């Protein structure tokens, strides 16, 4: 019998008992979290505000809370997507297509990226606008089925869904902290004050 087995005992002595996370050394690799948990943790770490909703009624209710909290009830919302505008037409929004008139931007996204907590968007959401041109305040409506592991998976999904005409102007929004000191990691990116209304659809 080896010296280590005598001192520490054998793994097989545990009779099939699984190693618990408390038994793992601090230098062992982390246990991989489910994709939705990873997205949530990374999204919040980026400074995003997250509202999980089980149905559309909760989406409308939470949207009302966001408008109330920020005193945006009388402010205009930039909505570029006509389908999204009809989905929220009973929410007392004041829609506009002029950026100069808008206080916040209500939009969808292509995907939610779990490994860095970013949002993948394209010309389907922002047309040919650049992120710095859009309002500082974003409200994004998305579903849990849009969560993917990484950007590569998101790009493949965009390509497979749009075989006839692939959207252009594909970019990610990752920095959601307002008033942060710019660090070299966020240099050149456009920080947004972002709320995510996430609908459970799985």
C-alpha cells in the first residue's frame, strides 16, 4: 500500500460517494455552471440590471416599474422594430423613430452570451446606427432560448436563421456601468445603462 493511501485513505473507500464541492481543492477548476446561471452572473458583473419574467404580463408589469423608477412615463422611447412596437402597444409607451427625441431605446437582441455576459445585436435591431449614436438608456426584451455559450455560437445561429440575407452591423454590448472610470479593457466601447427583460420560454 502506498504511503499516500495510508495517510489520506483511498478514494474507493468512500464507496461511491461523490466528491462534494467543499472537498475540492482551491486550485481545482471550477465546476461549470449551467449556461443561464453563467449568463446571469456575468451580465450582472458587467453592471446590467436583470428582470426575469415567467410570462408576458410580468414583462409588461416590470417595464412599467422601470419607467416609473426612472420617471420615463412622459419620455419618448426609440423603437425601430415595428413588431416590437405592436407587442408593447398597450404599455403606454410614447414611441418615436427619431434618436434626438428619445430618452431610452426599447429593443430586442440576437443572443445573450453566457461566457462574458454580453448581448449580441445586429442591423435587425439597430439598422445601420452605431452604438454611441443610440440613447444611453437601453431596455432589451429577450427570451431564455436566446442564451448561447459564446459569440461563435451566436454568429452561427444568426447565419443559420438568415440564410437568404445575413444581417450586417453585428456587434456586442458588454459594458453597462454608468459613470465608471474608463479602464483599458472597456476602451473604445460604448457603455449603456441597460435593463434586460428576460422571458422564460423553455
